[in-house]
């Protein structure tokens, strides 16, 4: 009986042993997972250090200067339209043409392209690491940074194409062409209406952002005097409210184009400003909007000086 029990135990033990010649599975090393985690943290830390480096901060601030110059030029061109100029185009393409006509204009255009490239990189870094300030890691803010990064990268591409002679269509032409392509497809009418609603909603959001002075969260206001802070915040409120109005007007024209299935009713920045001049208030309303764009350009230069540009 004892021998039978020993035999059974021996047999059971042999079932647990690997077959002759088969390699036993290597035990998982706890150090491997730890090493992978440490490597991931190191890569993330290195990326954050690069995104927060003086070079990247300088690119972001140079980009804010470029954005300010663009808005200043567009606003001044809009003032010319209000005063009766017919050959002026009040959008980024018009601003590029105005710069290119002057000596050294190509150099300035390359600097503008580099500035908008810096803005795009800064916003993409915020997409990865979050924005500065409270709640900067939230998904909506990351998505907003991604959208702005794409917008600035597109603007950089427009400038480079203009410099290289590929030409750049005006905002009205692009808007009409884009609308026509969408309307040519099934469901295009709903898509155009959706884009219009999104543009109008963005305009409302931008206006609220400015009216509530939410932009001040990202400014180093402690480094300003009390008087300087009031001026900067006043510029920001007026500038953001104006941008919000322009977004809403562009969105309204897109919605109208969708409802009437007429892509010619879609308007870009230049067309929206010209339509503003056709309102009962006439050119005075356009002058007010144009000055608001100039003010936002000045505010952008203030951001270049005091904005917190390090990712969250």
C-alpha cells in the first residue's frame, strides 16, 4: 500500500514536470516592467523639458508677435475699406500682399512664417502636456490647443506658399470653394450648417472668454503695474469681443449658404468685413470692428511680453 501511494505521488509529480527537452517558461521579471515605466517617465520628462526650454518659449513669444502683426495689418486694411478703398483685401492674404510690396518684405514674410510655426509647436506641446494654469490638463483645453495648433500651422503654410510663388487664395475664395465642395456631396448641406453653427458658437465662446477676462489667468499680472494691468486687460476685452463678433458673422454666412444651398453666400474674413460695411450703420461699424482687430493685435504683443507659455 505504501509503495502504491509513493507511486501515485511520483506519477503526480511527473505530471507537473516539463517534458524532456522542453524549455521551462522564463519567469516574468518585475524589473522589466519597472524599467519600462521609468523609461516612459524619462521620455515624458525630456519632452516636457524641451517644450519648456528657453528656445521653445522664445518661439512661442515670437509667434505671438507675428499674430499681433497679422491682426494689425488686417485691421488697418479694413479701415482702408471703410474709407472707400476697393482694391484692398482685409484678410491674411491681403496683409501678405501689403508686406510684400515693401523693400525687405520677403524677409518679413519669412519671419512671420517662422512665428506662426512657433505658435503651432507651442499649441501642439500644450496638446500633449496640457495648458498652463488651473484645469490645464482637462481634455477640452487640450482639444482647444490642438485646434489652434492646426490653425496656426495652416496659416504658416499659407505664408510659405505665398513666398514661394504658389499664390494664396483670399479668405472669401477659400470659403466659397470649401462650401461648394461640401454641398456637392450627400449630407453636405448639414455639414456646412454644422460648420457655421460651430463657428458662431466659437465666436460666442471667444466673446465670453474676453468679457469675463479669462485670458488674464495666463498673464503674469504680478509683473505689471496697476495701470499697465488695466490697459492690457482693456485691450484683451475689446480684442476678444471683436474676434467673437467676426466669428459669429462668418458662421452666420455659412448657415445662410447651407439653408439656401448657395456657396456664393459663404464669406471669409474679408467678405464678412465688407458685409459689415453694408449694414445700416455703414462704414462706421466696419471702422469699429477694424479698430477692434487692431486692438487685438496690440494685445497679442502684450501677450508676447507677459503670457505664460510653458506647458502645464
